[in-house]
């Protein structure tokens, strides 16, 4: 079993690798890809409740968390009893655990980390959690009931499909029924009931499904139909938000006035300082990076852009802008939606980062980035509700909050995706409006003025320092008069 710091020497490492490889080769099924990740701390810091289960801990990452274990373990055992009792097979739970034990070497490959435990303990852990999940999915399909739907969709809380298939094989006693069909129907019902988006009509290649969250993702974004493109990720902080030109100009003016230090200007500087403080506070409240595109209400009011609902056959990869109309797919938002969206995005980004076989882009992440860009206020949500693009019982204010607190992705796909082309077309139409062109030109001039003031402030500051240094060094009245004259000239410039 691997651990983070298990390397103890060359021969020990060789022996461990030989044993691991032989055990994986000995298993008759293909080794699944890494697909269950520890959520990066940066994401957890944004919204801890979206990634950490509240009631149900599944798999090695959360099964033994004290509170979850104490509150749910007996419920799990009761659920297992409901599953195995109808089969009337003696010690069926032992048979399930034994079958899982045989594939533990490939189950390890699904996780980016796992605790030190015996294979017997792992087998029983997955037998308990897998049978419990089977019971809950069955109850959900029959009665629409589950203990906590949000916990079942969290990335760290997934049970690998290879484990679920072995459980189904044990329950069916190697019968003729197709395991894939049984699990797909359960996954499909759960995904349809809880996905914020319409699912693809075509059947998903179940050999590419890793777990329940992965099935929902593939049903939303059909990667088989697209040409794989490279995904690049930037370091946090590498994308700096551009300050408004007016703020740059104010900062430059404050800096200039502060260096010149004109006593009569102090009340004016106090006002400017207050304005700058307010601007900074406003910037902090909306510091989440967004895709650069005007809001729905701005596009409609200023550029006359219309928004319409796409046809039912089209999903998030079919957003388009044609003849002045932007067509968007329906999204249904309720109290579960933010957790589901965040975990789908985390799964997509981590698979794109870690998949050695490729095939993962950032289509879902790009869509959420786009929605973050076009939704700035309740007015934007109301327009989309009128067109049936946004549905569900989440309040308008909560929708604005949702799309203004999900941070912009630090990843991008090589080439220009269809959604990025749509964004470029929307920006082109918006920027062609006369009032927008005038506004942008004014901002450009203000920014240029700010740079000029900053440059002159730097020179004046250097001259002041030079005067002080030269006076102290030589006491020369001539040099002092020269530097003073230049400073006065610069002072008269700033006083305009």
C-alpha cells in the first residue's frame, strides 16, 4: 500500500513497485484512471460546505470521520440488511467483501491518496459503503428518497464503479443480467433528477464512467464527440484584475498631491482619499475573476442583444450568437445546485490536470465562467427567467450570489472554443455601439493621464530626494536653487 512518505530505500522501493504491479496485473479487469481527488484547499476555502459531507461519509476519505461514523454507521448496516436479505444467500456480505478484496489493487488506482489499512479492512469498507449506496439509489429511484443527495455527489465521497460492479456480480451470483445496464439505470435516474442541466439523449459509454459524479458529468458534457485539446493552467494570482481608469487617475492625483504636500490641498486630499477607499472596498467585494463579457441587461439595453432558450436537444456546448440573438440552454437551480456545480467543475478540472490519456476539456467550467460574466444583478436573472433559460426555486438574489462567488477558472483550452467565439462576437457587437466607444476612449485617456501623472510624480520625488542629499552633502546654494526651481515648475503643473 502506498503512502505519501513511504520511500525508505532503493531495494524497498523496488520490492514495493514489483508487488504493486504484479497485484494489479493479476486482476482480470482494466486498471481504472485516477478519478477521486482530494479537493484543493483553495477550493475548500471558497465554500467548505460544498465539498465536505455533512451526514454521509463514503470511501476511505470520509468513512471514518468521527461525527459521520457515529451518526450513520448503524444506518448503513440497516441499509445493507435491506439489500442482502431478499437474496437469501448465506453470508452474502462476506462474499461481497471477498470479491472486492480481489480487486483492491486496482481500486487504489482510483484515488490520489488513501490511508494505511489492511486489504481486509478496505474490502469491508467498500462493501459497506457500496451496498449502502446501492440501497440509497434504489430507494431514490422507487420513492424519490435519499438521506442526503448533496453528500452523494461530492467528489471526495465517490465510490469507484469497479467496486459497484463487483457488488452487483456478487448479488446476481454471476447471472446473465448485464451489470452495466443495472447501474446505468440507477445512475441515469439520479442524474436526471439532480443535474442542473439537460442530459445527453444518447447512451453514455459506461466503460468511461468512473463513479456517480463522473456519470453525471459525461451525461452533461459528451467528450466523445469533441476533438481533444490541450488544457493549460495558470498560477493563482497570475490574472490580475484591471483597475477602472477613474481609480488609476485618482490614485495618481493623490500620489502627486501627497508628494507636493501643498497645505491648502489637504481637505481636497481627504475627499479623494475617501473616494479611493470606497473604490477599494467595492473592488474587494467583487474581486472574483470573471470572463470579460457585458451583463445580460447591459447587452440588451445598450446593444439590443436578445436572449432566447435553445432547443431541448442542445446543451452547454451549443451556446451561440446569431442575428442579434444569444441562445442559451436551460439551467435549473435549487438548494442543491451550487454543491453539484462546484463538484462537477472540480472533477472536470482535476481530471484535465491528471488524465494521462487526455479527453477532458473545460467545457463545463467555461460555461460557468460565462454565466458568472453575464449575471451581475437581479435584473440579469429576471431577463433569463422570462426566457425560461433559468428555472428552479432558487431566489433571484441567491442566483446572483452563486454566480458572483464562484471564482473564474485558472485554466484554458488551447485553440478557441465555440463558447469563446460567442463571447468574442458579443463583445464585438457591444463595443461597436457609439456610446460604448466614447466611454472606452474616455477610459483610455484617463488611464493615459494617470500614467503621465505617475511618471511626473516619480521625477518630482526623485528631485526632492536629490535636493535634500545635495544640500546635506555640499550646502551649495546654487544647487539648492536649481532643484527648487525645477520642483516649483512641477508643482505648477500639478496645480492645474
